[in-house]
C-alpha cells in the first residue's frame, strides 16, 4: 500500500456508491490487489462508524446539564438515592449515592449492573464480586455494606465510599519519600495477603483499583475479576474470555493459563515498580495479544535503579533506588510463577527487612552483603573501629598531604563545575516538571527558571569548545524556552524570555560540529523559534524561521533522499508552514503547501503510522484552507478523507494520546468548515470533538493540552448553538467555556493563545445576547472582545488574523448600533471594519467568504452620505 492518490481516488468513488454496489466496485477498481482492497474497506468502516456517531448525537443540553441535575431514581435502589456517576465499566456503573430512608446519614459507592448486560459471564462476575466482598473485612479493603435488586430488575450492591485518590495520583500530589511509598505498599500487601488467606485471588490489581485516603490509608477496590481458589474447575470454564488489564497482568493471565496467588504477586511487582519510578517496566501500548505475550515472556524488565528520575512521571526527590529494591521488584516480576515470592507475606517481610536495614531473603547471603547491612544498622560501633584504624595511618597521611594540595584544588574546581552542571539539569528536568501543573506555582516556577538560567549562563561562559557540554546547554536552553512560553504546555507566560532562550540554543547549535543529528536538532530549534516568534507577534520572523528549518531539511534530503526520519521531519515542518499560512489568512499558499506535502507522501512507505498521520491531517488542513478560499465542495471531500483516516488510525491505537488529539483537531476543523453552511452537521462534528476531549481529560486531568481542548470544544458547541438560535443553551455553553479558559489563563496570565480564545468567547456571547434583544449587554461583550484584540494587535501590528478579528468585531458593533437606531455610531463602526477589511483584501489576506460583508456595510455607509 504505497499509492496514496489511488487510495484517495477509489475511496471517494466507492463512498458515493450505493451500499449494495460497493463490494463489486472495490474489486473492479483494485484489480485483485488484496492489500489495496483491505485499506479501502478499513477506511469505509471507519467512515461508517463516524457517520453512525452523527445519527446518535446527544442534545447539547446533555453535555451541559444544569448544576443540580442528577439521575433521579426515587427508591428504585432500595434506600439509596444516586448523587452522581463516579465510574463506568464494561458491565456496569458506579455511582456516589446517599441513604435516604432516615435510618442514618451515609454516603456509599453504589455499583449497578446495566439492564443491557445480558451476558451470563458478566452477571456471574457481578454476583460473585458481591459474595466475595461479603466475606472480607480488612481495614485496607473497601467494605460491602448492602445489596439487592432494583424495582426495574437491576442487581446492585452498596460499598464503602472511599474519598481518596488513585495510588499514583496520591504519590504524585504528596511527593512522599521512597520509605513512605514502601510503608504505603506494605499496607496494600496486607490487604492482598488477607484476601489470599480467604482463598481469593484478585486478578486485577492495578494502581487505579487502589484509592488512598487523605490520611494515607490505601483501600483495595474492584473484586469483579477475583477467583476463588477452591473453585478451580468451574472457574476455568467461566473465564475463558481472559479478562484482565494488560499493563498489570501476569504472563500466565496473558497466556490464558491457570492463575494462582503468584499472579497477584506479579501484579504487585508491577505496581511497586511504577510506585518507585513513575514508569512501567514494559510498554504494552497498542500491542496485539501475540506481541504482549512476547513482550512479557521474553523481555527482561529494567532495574528500577537504572531509570532516570528526569524521565519519571512521579516525583521521587531524586532519591537513589537501592539495589535491594531492584532484587525485590525483579523477583516479583519473574516470568515463571515458581521463581517469584511464594506468598505476599514473604514479599512484605522482605520490604520490612529493607526498611529496617537488614539483609533481604531474595538476595544471596554473602559475607560482604551481610557486613554492609550490619555496618548500616550499627553505625556507632563501626565508626569507633574505623577511627582507631584511621589513627594508625594519620602519620603516613600527613606526609602525602602537601603533594596532593594542588591536585585537590584542581579537582575541587572541576567538581564545582560538574555540581553546577548537575544542579542545572536537576532544576530543569527533575524539579520543575513536578510542580508545573500545581495551582499557584508560577512564582516558584519563575524562581526555578531564573536560577536555572543563572547556572546555564555561567556554564556557557566556561564551556569552551566541549561539544558534549555545548549540546547539553542547547537542550537545556530549549527546555527553559518551553517552560517560559510554549503555548501548548504548562508555562509561565514569559514569551519574550522564551524567545531569548531559544535564540541562545540556536546560537550554540550553529557553532557545534554539523553532524546529521545536530543539523536535525538545529532545524527543530528553528521550529521552536518560529512558534515563539508567532506568539510574540513577530509573524514575519516566524515565517523566516520556518523557511530556515525547511532549508536545512532540503539540504539533508539532497544528501540522503531516502532517509525516512529526515523525510518525515521535513513533512512535519511543511505542515507547520501550511498552518502558518492558514493562520495568516493566506489560503492559496496554504493550499499549495498542502498539495506539495501530499505529493511527497505518495512516495513514502505509507505503512508508517507517522506518515499516515501526516497524510490524513494534511487533508484536514487542505479542507480547511479550501473552505475559507470559497471551494466548499472540494473542502468537504478532503475533510471526509481526513476524518475517516484519522478515525481508523485512532481505532487501531486507542491509547495513543497524540492520535486522540489529532482526531480531535480534525473533527474541530470539520465543524468549522460547515459553520453557517450546514450548522446541524457542524454541531455534530463539534459534539464528537467534545466527546474526544472529554475522554482525554478523564485519562489525564492535569494535561494542559487536554484542558484546552475541552474548553475549545465547549466553545465550538456554543458557537453553533448561536447560529441555530438556541440562545439559552449557547450562552450556557459559552459561559462554561469562559470559566475553563479563565482557569487556564489564571495560571498563565500572559498567554496570548488564551487571550485570543477569551476574546472569541466574548464575541460569540455578544451575538447570542444580540439574538434575544439585549443590545447593551451585547455591546459590552463585543467591547470586552475588542479590548483583548487590541492588546494583541499592539504587540503584533502585522498579525493579519487579529486585524480580521478587529474588523469583524467592529462590524458586529455596527450591526447592534444600527438596530438601536444609532445610525451615526453604526456607520462609524462599519467604516472602521470596511477600511481594515479592504487593507487585508489588498494584501491577499482576506478570506473570500468575507468579501460580501464589505459590500453590505458600504451600502449602509452610502445611505448616510
């Protein structure tokens, strides 16, 4: 499959044919090419799934229910009233509920099996979980309180409601030491050991199934997959579907073999590994069952102590993970069950030995190892012996002292230099990432960044011509730039500082030896510079930096035309350029660049997921540019290809957050191109994008990009509801979006990206208020939008996008004033809008769809003369 144009042509032809004619048409068009047929069928399947989503789109009020809205069920679940949903699984839902029969006040977690779940295995699992929990009573296991069947026939049970955080979130937020993590883990082991004593294997141990209360008590949840040890024959029949969570499953679970307590021990080892390092030992993302088997059976897990804290998602205080912990974790993760700890108690005992400073049983008991442990436990006695020994050798030491003074001074200077080097790295790559998502952390982040810059500048002054150090410095300055002002990541809003840091990195990269890797990194640095200049308001400088990056990649491709890494990087940079042209309202040039990308993609191996991603997202950008350029019919065809393709890739890789974001972007662009042409379809795309954004924020609540996407999608829904004159719902959606953006901008007050979005929200709220005759309030919203646009225009007078926004806001103000019979004031606003739009038209920067607006306003102005 390497002929993208052929795929595109056949897909367009087949998608327009009748359903019953498609199979024969595919065969005739593909000429017996089975791979080509498979790709077309996959695209059609993805497109049909997307279209089916259109048909079942929820009403916007379902996305934005009133704050007091709950699912009211009266007494349908015994004495419990549902408050809100707190979790959802394949067979049922968990709700926060309150007891309402007057006996006593109590909040519970109410687990309900849906009526739609008719599968006997699922019903049996639900019943068994209730029975198992009834027999368990342990301080670290969530207790069963009640159970029954609702009036509508739905089984349910009420459990202790645990007001806590998932294990890893707890560790991430409170920053506990390694010792504290191990103490916490021992409590988890105690709960699992207790269930094993009661002949129950959990089989789904994972951090998400362990909540930790504010006082540090873990609670083990979800025994839905648990197995009773004495019921082995029956269980083997019931569980052939092999339900498990791949990231935390044992080899025997993945292979479908009989499980035992050793399976839970393996899962505990995975949890301990992640609790210590912030990373998982194996990458299961996007893997098939066969790949999982090979990965977990034959791959050797890394030692926790060998992982860099800078790459960890959990703060570990840069503590060293001792080798005894490596031994404990790796014993748990042995592929063969008989090589793991024999019981959870044995695992817990070894961790307690480690905490006490005693030898662990999992390690060979050599004399040297036991001696070191003895010395650590008996520091005073050992220290006394050492002092006596030192006294015997002092005389000899003095005679050597003078000869070593000069060498020590040199060594001290070198150590000081290396200490500063390590400290700068630690501040940037270990400490700052751990606080960047904390509310109110900007002053701390600013201080850390300022101190890091001091260290980096002092290192740069002494770096000389050391290529390794210079490369480190360039990477560090680029990281500083990202922390100061990268628009899609947590930053302190120091856009000018970000630009300066990227410039420092660029100056270093240009004097380094021009190896292929450094040339590539220099090109990437130009992309960062381009982005920083754009948000600083230097749109022309942004364009020039992109051209510099493209120039480097062009030269590298001339030397290595078949190098796939360079070709893909080149395509990504061209895509940046196409987006720059779109953002500058230069749509013909954007169209030209997109067509260039698609022509180049046709000659690359399209089985590469990055190539497929670029191919389909370029179709989305092309569709957007064509729509703004007045070529709507072609735009819709391009966007259909983009949506079907991105949906297909995402379906193949449902845990890939980048692909999820790109699908969100494609759906958002689709909503934009149908706006005011087919607003109902536009609303469907906006709601689909909102659904994707909601899933992303559920997976990563602190992800800055996910938070922006959900705010942006909420805004898009509000925009279309304004067009559909569903004013009340529109104002509600826009107000929700405004709240979200104010939360974002509160942590990054100088972020122009968020300012722009807030201005647009005010603009659309003004239009909504205009619809219901609230002219004064509408004018106030338009004026707030204008203030934000003018702030951006001051810093970037050449920004054509902002100039268009100012023109449109003046036009809307003129519309309002005209309706209020303030004709002179209306004519003044219209003239300001016409003047700016005419300038943009003369610069070839006015979208074709805006041109009729000029004529309309000029007619009004002419009547006033």
